[in-house]
């Protein structure tokens, strides 16, 4: 039996991977979960159905989180159903080029930076009125270890996520008086995700060998860290970064 917390969590990019695992776990812990998706309607529906079958509550809403009108419509649907959003897990991954800096155009690098920050800015702006009115909130951004440890070809993603991490720290400083915590979860390579799909077997083998815990992360490993940051238990950690990488990088 799932005991409800009364909290409403919005998970962006939640039709698969880390987002879906996080949505399922938050629902299992009693939150009502909004499954945001852009293209994968069927997959989002499967996540909602699975949560419902387990006794939880979930709602799928399509929105491009880079577009303010789409996000406003999303929030309106949530308010009609459940009221405002108490917990934001911003996981949606916008497209990016995988290539060296020397082969990259400004449109590719600058476009990724713009997409990353526009999405974070837009969705965060939309959920803050409820959080500040209630004097309680949890904001968690999904980053990447590539923002600290460069890897060939990943300059666009790593640079954009580094900007997102600093954005989170500034928000943590500003929003603390409303008891709103803002934190970042930075996974290393995660099995069964889009990023993992660009790694060949030899790279994966080397990464596992460099990881003290002897394997790559699972989506559920990342979801566990997010769930702590989203919970009532996290009342005094803000502006922090959780490295979910099995010890591949320690900071």
C-alpha cells in the first residue's frame, strides 16, 4: 500500500531512462507524479499505467520545456488536477552535437547552451509561484559528470551542464529563505540511456575498470539520489551536487 505524501512532483523528460525511473520511485514513495514528455506519448503512457497498477498516481503531459507557452499549459493542467508543483526534477535532455571543438559551429555549441538554460529557466520560473507561496519546495537538476571531467566529443553537453550546475547554486542562495532547496545530481555513465548509447564496448570496459564499485550506474541508482533530495528528509542540503558514478570521479 502506497501512503500519499500530498506532494506533487513534476519530472521532465520522464517517458524513459532516468526520468521514468525517478517518476516510478517518487510515486512509490507517495507523491503524485507528472510525467512530462515531448515525443514519446506511448512510453509516457506506459509509465503512468505502471504507476497506477502499483497503487500510485501519475499524469502524463506533453510539453517542450524550452517553450514558455507549452510550460504554462502544462502547469495549468497540473493545477486543475492536483494544484501546484511542490517538487521539480528537471531531467529533460535537449539535443546536442557530439564532435570536437575544432569541427563544431557556434550554432551547435551556443545552441546547446541556449536550449539547456532556456529549458531550466522556463520550467523553474513556472513552478516557483506555488513553492514560494507554500514556503516549501524541492528543485533537482540532472547534470552530468562530463561538466567536470571532459571526454572527447562531449564539449557541448559538458559545457551546458556546467552552466546548469552554477545556475542551481545561485538559485539555492536566492530561494533558501522560502525553504526551497536546489540541488544537482551528476551521474557518470548510466546504462540504458541515450548518452550510454554513444559509447562503444571498449570505452564501457575502460569505464567499468576505472570505477571502484565495478559497474556503470543504473537508472535506479540515480533515481535514489534524486528521491532523497526530493524528500522531507532533505531539509538542510542545498546548493550541493551528488556524484552518482560509483567512485569513477570523487569530489
